[in-house]
């Protein structure tokens, strides 16, 4: 029966999405008693109480039925205010779609835009989901280093560029796209007709105040924002997109037949979330980042992390990332993420510092021993 399922039932697309490279690592993790988890991609702090209270109130008022596909008007109105005041993006409620997390918005975008053979330009290192969706939809991945300039773009010969996609601040490097880079990508989008998509889910984690919303410079941008990372609402599944009306309408039509709508109580919680001050948590992660940078710079190299809550660093002596991650688990109960899921190079790892300070200090001590003692020769 298993053979029949693999060969006959599953679509051909399923051959182009795979987790086998890191499955073995996750199997090893299950055996750990006191792991040092620096792999997690979510804030460690609980969802702020006012958000939970707003959600509880919605449930008590029996607001648990479907909403309209595009999202409740009250949240879209609040998001218009947010986008205009904080992101300097001019938009309207008709140009906003509420969905069940940025991952759902990305899926809708790929369904809406990408046909087999279409080119999608990513900034490398790139969030693993972008790469997986390109493969799943049989698009062609084109990688451009995050430190590019306008001259670098001229070296590419595009045949059918349909989408330009990046996260800023970046997962996995924490890089924040600069104004001249945004303008260069906007020029490319204008020239080719490609859709420019800016994933800004980490926008609040901007430690040196360098973040610029792409849509403030190029109005044709599709901007994605999420509540998961900013307000520690990862399990509540809430996000929004804004951009050109015709694209938002197409995404809304697709959502009607797939996701239907974002969870109703979460939408009411989102209204409250936009008024919650999370600056203390951001300051906490900035201190974590600075501590980790200070310790790592004595024995390895890494991409300069300007935002988000990750550091993307080299393995010692260019040891393959999977081998290194497995060693960390087996010998130190330390969990980090292999970098090959973000880049074609296989000697990087992603470290998350969205953890309690004590956990981070344990991780730093383990990394010191591994880099300086185990792999120093």
C-alpha cells in the first residue's frame, strides 16, 4: 500500500518538496532531556495580556463564525492607519487582505502569480519557505546576494521574471535592505513587469532604526506583515497583505476557495495588538544579539545582524552544516539550524537568540567549546 501511495496517489509536485535532509536531526532531538534550543523561530515571551483579553472577549461574545473573506472591516481600518503612519504606505481598506499567517499569504501569492518555468528572484540567504514554494510550483529560482548593488542586477539575463521576493529584516541573517537596494529592485520590477513582494514580518525587530518599508518607495509593492513575530502570536495565525488593488482582489478570490478567512477571534485580537507596546521585548533581544555577536566574533564569522532575531554564522573549518548540527545535538544537546535550507552553501548555521538569557549563555558556552576545542585543529 505504501508503494502504491508513493507512486500513484501523490501529485508529481510532491517530488519537489522535501524535508529529509533535516528529518534525521529532528529525530535526534526527541531523545534530549535538557536541550539548549537556539533553533526556534518564534519569540520566547508569552502573548501580551491585552491581546489575550481581546481574544477572550471575542470568544465570550461568540464571535467564532466565519468573517468575510477579506477580513473584518475594523481590523482593516486599523491596518490602514498602521501602514500609513508607521510604514508610510498609502493604502485603503479595499487594498488589505487579512489571512492566516504570512505563510498563507505566500502560498496564495505563488498560486496567483507563478506558473511552471517562471523565474522568481530571491535575496540570498533566503527564507526556506520561499525556496520550497518555488520548487513546489516548478518555478525557476534565481539567487542574488543580499549585499547586491544595482550593477550586480545588470549581470542577470531574465527570461520570464514574475516575482521578486525578500524578507527585511531577513530570516536568516537579520539584514535590513537599504534604500538604494529597494530602488534598484523597484526599477527591475518596473522594467520586467515582475511583482515586488516585501515580507516585513520582523519589522519591529529593527535595532538600529534602519528599516524602510519597500512600499513607501515603490507603491506597486505587495507588503506582507504578520502578528506572529511582533506580538508573539505564532499560534493565533494572523497576517495581512497590502498592495495594488487588482492583486489583492485576486488573492482574496483564492482565499475564498482555500483558507476561507483568518481565525475570527484572532482578528479581533489583532485590533488590540496594534496598540500593544513590545519595546521591552525588542530591547531584550537587542541585548541578546549584542552579547552573542561579542562572543562569536572571537572565533567565527557571520552576517551582520541588523534586525530579526537570528545570526547566520559559518561552521568551523567549513564542516558540512548537517554534520555540525548533528555533532552539536549528540555531544552538547545544542540545537541550531543547518544553513543549506537558506542557501546553496552548506557550511552555515542559523542561531536564534529569541530565548531567555540563561538559555543563550548556555548556548554560547557550548559553542565556544565546540569551535575552540573540538574543531580548533
